[in-house]
C-alpha cells in the first residue's frame, strides 16, 4: 500500500492560499475531527462522544473544510474572486457545498424522508438522524462569522479555517468547558488530514472503518434503495471502500499519534461498546463517562443513522441492516482480506 489515492484530487497546496502563514496552523488550539469514509460509522462515533464533558458538541457534519480543497482544485482563481466578492456569505454556503446548511436546518423546512444515511447521490442531507430536527444557535454562528471576517487581514487557509472553527463552535446551544477547543465532523477528509498534519497541526482524527460485507449494503441501499448484488454495484462500493481505507492506513502509518483507526463493529456491538469507547478516549487523553455508551446529539437520544431505518423491528439488527442479508464471500475482492487485517492491527 504505497499509493495515496486522494493525491490525484488534491489542489496545489503550494499556491498562496494554502502556503501563506501555513506555519501558524500548528497554533490552532487542540482540535478533534471525526472523519472516516462515508457509511463507515462517523455518526455513531461522534454521537457517542456528544455528551462527554470535555468534548465540544458537534451540531452535525459540515462540508466547509473539504470545499476549501475542492474549489481550489477546480479553479483557485475563481475561489479567491468569490471569496473577495461575497465574503462571509460565500463561506457560509460552503457548509452545504453550495448552500448554507445551517440556515436550512434553522428554518426547519426539511424533508423528513431524507437523512445522512438515506438519500440519493449529490444530495447534501440536512438531517443527521431519522425524525430529528435539532436546535442550533444559527444567529450566533452567522454574526460571529460576519464580525470576524471584517477583522481578517489576510485571506489564507489558516485565517479562514480558524475563523470558521470559532463560528462553528457557537452553533451549539449548550456551553461547557472542554479539553478540546474545537470539534468537527465530515467524512473523507484524507487530503485535508495530510495537509494539516504535514503542517504540524495539534489535531486528533478519529477514523471509523467498517467491514466491506456490511458497508456494501449500507452504501448501496442508501444511494439506490436496493440490496441487489451485481458486478457494477460491487465495483462502485469497492472503489469507495478500498481507496479511502487504503489512504487512511497510509495516513495512520505516517502520523500514528494523530490518527486513531476504529473498527466500526466494536462500537455497533453494544456488548463491546464500553470497552471500545474507553480505548478511544484513552487515545485522546480523556476518561470514559457513562453517557458515552449512548448515541446523542446535544445530549438528546438519537435513532441509528441507518440506510435501512423505518421502525425498530425484530428482523433489524443494531445498525439497521436486516439480519438475513449476507454478502457472499466469494464475491469479495481478494485484496480486501489483507487490507482489513492491516486495519485490525493498526486500530486503537
């Protein structure tokens, strides 16, 4: 495993936006980021951390950080033009890629039939969990972003990301004193991890990785509303799973102290959850608290973020996948078995 797949989709980090003041990235206070690949258990991880007294609340997943990379990859000149023209209004829209996700959530005008685990391609979900529209402090977030932008002196990654983290923190309606200054969640931040850690950021990254056998059903059901198995769908799911997993392994090997690989099944199994959460929290210098056994958002219980969720029934397992669904071993790509073995070895 020597190839970092996401490098081909990384912007030029030597352009001024990323290069200017990059030596100051290490000065951003202690930050925790949850960022496994999509459908690998990100929501389960951060909802189990939600109530911990020393970790800030996560209002939901946010696309801002990856958009800084993607838009500079596509057209860095246009990115700077849009930033100078629309200022903080432009930054707000990056939360949903092209729209202000937090404004929509605050409006409560949301399709309840779609959530982070169940939606079609290209749709950016507003709901994190089924049947739950949670409260946020949108006005505080917006005012902080606007006011701090007026004070900004240089338009570079360090200044913009620090500004956004300070505003993002205010989305939480509950205050608490924490060990980590900031917390953030977004799936698939591989190139961003590389950039931040190469510049000695004081960040910890929690990366859940799920076995391909159940990842397949979760991914395909969420995107296409089917559990059918064919070569085309296997190839699509495998590309998603392998490239991301491979990159996270490489990042773990390169930055072993900053990245904690987590086996999703150890958290999904309620009988293993407490001991697993203790391992994770120990890695980030914190002690286990009883609330870490239960998924919540702002301390309110949440339903599983499952592609299969309708109602709790006897034929649905803890993560929502019907218990009679089995992925045939003979159809799993051979490279998988070596890869998952490495994941197990490097976890925790």
